[in-house]
C-alpha cells in the first residue's frame, strides 16, 4: 500500500537506469533503489536498449509484484547508453534525475548523499559520483584512469570521474544540451558549456556480481578521442550568458510631419 501511494504522488526524483541484457541484476537493483529512497516520492525508469535475454520480462514481474513506481521503456533497436539515458530523462516526471548503471556496480545507498549535496549547493545543476575505490579489474581501472586523464586535460572540466554512472542532474538543463552518441561520458563539460555548475561527491563502487560488461578495450579511450574533439568544438562555438529582454516600454508619439 505504501509503495502504491509513493507511485501515485508527483515524484521528487526520477531514477533512470539504462539496461541491455541485465536480467539477473534488475530485481536486486530495484529493491536497493526503493530501500535507499525510502519515503521520498520517486519513480524508477528502466530503459531497455534492445535486450535479448529476459530483462524485459523480469522488469514486468518486479513491477507486478509490488513496485508500481517502476516504469519500463523499450527501444525498438539497440541505440547505446547515451540514447537510453536520454530516453529515460525525457520521459521522467521529476525536475531532478538520478542515473545508475544497470549492472549493480553503483550503490543506490549513495543516492541520499547526492540529494543532500543538491540541498547544500542549490546553484549546482549536476552532481557527479566519484568512485574513490574502484572494484574493477586492473585493466579496466587503467583504461578508466587514462580516459579520465585525457578528458580532464583536454576539456578542463575539473571532474575526477566523468565515467561514473551514478549522478544527479537537472532535467531541463540536460534536455537543452546538444545530443550526440556517447554524450553521457561528457556531461560535466556539456553542463559547464551551458553555464551550469558541477560538483563531485565520493561514492562507493562494487564488483560486478552478475552478467557481463558491455565495454571493450577501445570503448573508453580510442573511440572517445573523436567525441572529445567534438565537445571541444562545441565549447569553442558557444556563447553563454546571453540575456534576452522584451522591451515593453510604450513608444512616444511621433510628431506629425506636414
């Protein structure tokens, strides 16, 4: 009954989870999200990006078994993580959106800390998670360290962990950003381009217990080099702070020329 009441209320936060072939992770992660948010009115939006396993069926079952605030969006074909995140944010009903990776490595128990940071910094529009203790293989940690270093040096976004999946962002600011594939890796630079403040908050990171990673060696750096160049181009050609004011002052009558 309590879950039903929370689902009916206008959500204070929408949690967007992009997934592809994460059937084993859906139920435990949803339970953790519900537990972490407690009485906070919320909705959980799973965006299935062309799964070929039982991800959709598990999400339907979880919703039917007592989580009515769980919504399920389905892409007609696989489009990538950025597309899934964007679909979820556009469909969300709350002003503020939290995102989580669907593999269970982000800890939903960190969501209250991100929400508290927003209250402490009301001007901020993006709160990034910073995985201070990575629970990945040595190779993945190295890839991430190199990718973050290259992005930070070239974009100067001041964000130590731009690839962290857990974050809290302002919906309208996100929607106004230029969309492109892989944009989820560059949100701090894109928010700053729009004149929005960004901060980072330490978060936990967990080992993947179920399923398989969707990323390979070239996904985190080499493919990203082209994207970095694109973001640099966008930043150079954007002028923020433009004010538009409508002049409502009545015009003074002109003299009649005879």
